């Protein structure tokens, strides 16, 4: 099979004006960025509002291994699969960060014959949205430190400042730093650090805003710290939000591309999945929902995290109601959830794991069953997509189908990476059937519930915990957020994505445990509270052999080594 970049370069792509026309989007709403990418004007939201509403499908997964189980490839493949059964589909995916692209993970816009093209464009800068987020975020950081340097008229408590700086690079040396060294002319020394751009609250704000005025309002509500009386200090208080919004005025427009089979793809925003909602943008969906028969989007990590946040955070912001949810399952992930094998990123799978063993697949079934229940807990019909790998045996794939059947869930084996949309046609058929069932969508909790109780609901119903244990720090923070008027916000629990529990080593569907909450932070601009359960690294490091070592330009000017 050719490499991803070879497949991308060999694809026949349509002019984007034709891609947009298939969506009902006129050329006057497009702002070209070269030949392969265009911004879509936000005016498209209003112009398309009277068109029929597409069926809305979210792609999630069982609890993944560190290798990932193929949510993006399945999203792309399913969108292409709908074309093979006579339906028009639009996909909406997150925008890749260059940190992972040059790190261990590589690109993040699908793979094989189910990818967004051109590969170089989507994975390298695209239209500069991530740089705009970095710039807006770091402007606020600079204005905070300048405010301290100029006498601190807002009486900000320097020890309360939570606003760090960001960069779209994996760089562990920037996790913890001291700024302002060198004497009075160079600022006031203060301990701080860097996060990767995807972890910026500005990225989460951009992804959840439904218009430019909404973006401006959300930026203004960002809380950067507190004064010595415990009163929140916001970006508006620092008079920074207006300039931040100016820097993001183009970035809020979603990016139009296409897959290797010419299916429209809206690529926009990429909030960090561990501490934010991990979904693509609301504005992308508000456009895509009126641009075809089906809108297929993705949610980061397993259904306990990505889909839960999609339902309870993103759908709250957009007002859109999903019709079905796909749970991506792989033989390797179910074998890992048997507890017999350890999967490590960057290393080959254990040799014994590659031996035929449907019994190992069944032994890990508890995780898939729990994720099916998590989708149903929101009143949405689940469908299991068996993402097949060449090393999988028929008996193992059949084992996953049998597990789904025992739960009364539609399922299909999909080979979209190797065969493109044709390999996902059966999945498209069963998803279409699921979308015809009445939707009984509901949120997991009411806005009026106390923040502590919201955390407890998610922990018990999504993760299978017996309850939550709040540290004294977390309890004080929750009380402060309630008292400051943030209590009606949804919660976005920051925990490991490698287990239903807070312990990445616990596989399957653990029981008899409680969720430890060590601290709680507020993304007031984005509009959610995030409790932290474990050590969440928001600035990745490079591996011993990062992908950057293999990426180069050849003598013809072509990018080589991109994966």
C-alpha cells in the first residue's frame, strides 16, 4: 500500500468552488488560501439557515490505546462511505497541531485512502489559525506582566495568576520557567510556564463561539487570576480582549478542504482533549449542518470523555442535536483491555498480542459495553465501527460484532484506510439506519446542579466510579467558583484518556474505585469548569526519535518524511 503522502499527492481534487457549490455555498462566501484551502465566511451560517438540516453523527471510540484507534480516519471514511451509498456528506474535524506532527504522533487528518488532502497543507500551518491563537493568548500574557510592572492598579495577586504562555511546539523545557529576570527594566520575576497552543483557553473559546460578537464576549470573560480580595480579574479588566479578538477575526472562519475522494471537509480548531472538550468548532457544524444529507464530526478520546463533552459542552453551545454516535473499536484495543498486554506508543505491539485470540477480544469487552452504555445515557443510538487492521483475524473481528450484537447495537467492519469510502459503505448503511431512529437526546445533568454534583454525576455514570474525593484545595476552589457566579457552567473533567478510571494502568471497566479531584480550574471564557484528576501535562515533550528528524525538503521542493 502506498504511503499516506503518496496517496494524498495522487488524489484527484476538485476546485474548491465546486466542492463548496456541492454544499450549497456560493463562491462569494469563500476566501481562497492558495489552491487547496479556503476560509468560509461566517455569513454562510445565516445564508444556509433555511436549507434542510443534515443528520448529525459524532464519531467517538472505546477507551483507546496510546496508539489511537482511528477516530479521524473513521470520520473521513464514513463521510466518503455515505457517497458510495448515494448520500451527500460533510465531515468536520479538528485542525492538527504541529507539536504532534513533528513529535511522535505524526499528522492528524486521517490516513491511507481516508484522509483530508493535501496532506502537507492540513498538517503544516494550514491558514495560520493556531498561530493566531498563540498570538492572542500571548498578548494577554504580556499585558498581565506589563500591568504588574506598571504598578498593578488592579491589585492582582501575582501568586493567583493562572495564565501561562503557549507555543505550537512540543518543548518540555518550557513547562516551568521564570520570567522577568535581569533587573527592574526587564519586568518582575515570576514563576510561570508554557502550554502547547491546543491547550490554550483561547483555542477552546474559538471552538465554542458561534459568531464574532460571541467570540469577543467570551474572550472578555477569561479569568487570568484574582485580586487580593479574591475577586476574579478578567481579560476585559486588563482591556486586552478587544485586541485579542482582532487577532482572531480571520481564525474564527472555518477552513474548507476535501478528502481524497472529494468529500467536503471543514477543518477548524483543535482544543486539547485532556483539559478541554476536544471537538472541532461550533461554527463549522453550524455551516455543515445545512450543507449535505449527513454531517459527520469527531470527538477526542473515548466516549466517556470526548463524546460526553461533545454532548454536554459543545451541544449546549451550538444548540444542535445529534442523531447517532459511532464507537470505533479495534481488535488491539479490546485485547489491551483484557489486561494481558501493554501497548506503548512508538513501540511495536507485543508479539503474543498479534496471535489469533478471539477470547482475548471477549476478555476486553467490558470497556466497549460501558462505552455503549455511555452513549445511550444521553438518549443517542450507538453504532460500533470495527476498524480493521491487516493483522486482525476474521474470528477476532467477528468477536467484536458478537459483542455489539449482544448489546443490541448495530455494527459493521470497516476497511476505509485501505479501501476508502468503499470500505466504509457498510458502516454508512448501518449509521443511516440508526439516524432514522427517534432521537431522545438529553444532557447528563442540569445547569442548576452544584458543580460538585455535576462532577459526581459524570464520575459515576460515565466512568463507573463509586463517587468523588475532593482535596481541600479542590473544595475551596469549587466554593469560590460557585460564589463568583460560575456554578451553572458544565464540567470538563481532566483525567487520563487511557482508562475509564483516573489510573491509566486500569483497563477494561474498573469498579470499586473513587475519582480523586486534586484541584479545579475555571475556563470562564470557554464556559466550563475543569476538575483535574491526576497529572495532566499540557506541554508535551519530544521523543528520542521525533518525526521532525525525518521531515525534509527534496531537490524538487517537495516535503518528504511527513507521516
